[in-house]
């Protein structure tokens, strides 16, 4: 069983436009969850992030219509669509439009995370209760946060991929930098635990959103919370 909740908002960004996009869906057994962030300073970032989510929604339709449950096969379909997205953005916008992406796939006690850029996925593991980051930011260094990998404006994006199993239950948080730059790690861990122990995915999202706004919310903010039970 899978339960999830997500939001994407402008926040207090000076641009007054939301360059983030999210997509999430599940069929009760298999689920897909996506956060994409149009790269700051680039033109039409909202176009790039929306296109990313549209492509993954198409991939999800392919998975469902063909009743694919093998997680590596699902990941292969997603990467194919992300590559299509990258090529289309480059063709239409050159190097002036791009987006990060983080994708979580869940299927019967297995999960996979695909990412390019600095959008993140955290997990609280069912058996151990350990809270951990499943992604590593693609940036030059932590201080200036200059992205080194994304869809649309690098010649060939690298789709980092992690596979892992979980037993019993697990919770996941996917987010853009508009969340994690305005809340502390302890709050993120608390939200993961709220989803994990009580299945309160909406409350987990609301708590982090409220804290981000309390701390200024100077960027678009997007978050998806997921609770999964085998």
C-alpha cells in the first residue's frame, strides 16, 4: 500500500513565477514520484520542469499499460523519456533552458531513485528506522551550489541511479532546494518520521512548508511525502 501527498508553490521568489513542477501517481502496488526544478537564472525554467514531468507521466502510462513491475525495466523506460526530454529542450532552446529532476520509483518492497542536479530524496527505512539521503547534489561545491548536471543545458546529462530494498514500511521525501535551504535537517527527519510512523504524509508536507515560509521561503518550494507498506 502506498500513500502520498505533494505540493508546489511560488513561495516568496522575486520572479513571481513557479519554475518547479511535480508529478506523482501510484496504482497501489507501484508508484512514481517526481520533483523537477527549473534552473535558476535560465530562461523558461518552468517550461523545462513541466516538460520533464510530462515525459515521466508518459513513461508511467507505458508502465501501467504494459503492466511492468520489474523496477529496472521501469527505470529504463523513465531514462529513455528523460533523454527524449533533454534532446527536445536542447533542440528548441539551445543552452538557455534546463531543469533538475529527482524521481522515486516504488514497487513491492523495492525502490529506485534517479536524479540529475540538486533536487533531493530522503528515506526513513522500515526495518532500521534510519533516516538517510538517497541522492547527492550534482554541484561544484556546497558553498556556491553551482549545478554540474541537469536536463536541457549540458551536452549529455548523467542520470544517477540508486536501487535498494526495504522491509515492512518506509517513508520518502522528495524536494527542491526551496525546501531544504529553508528548513534544517532535523525538521526534514521529523517529517520523514511523521510519514513513517503515522502515515501522515499531508501533515509532514504542511509542517515543512510552514517552516520554510517562516524562514523566508525565498525560492519556489516543492515537496512530495510518501509512505509505503509492503
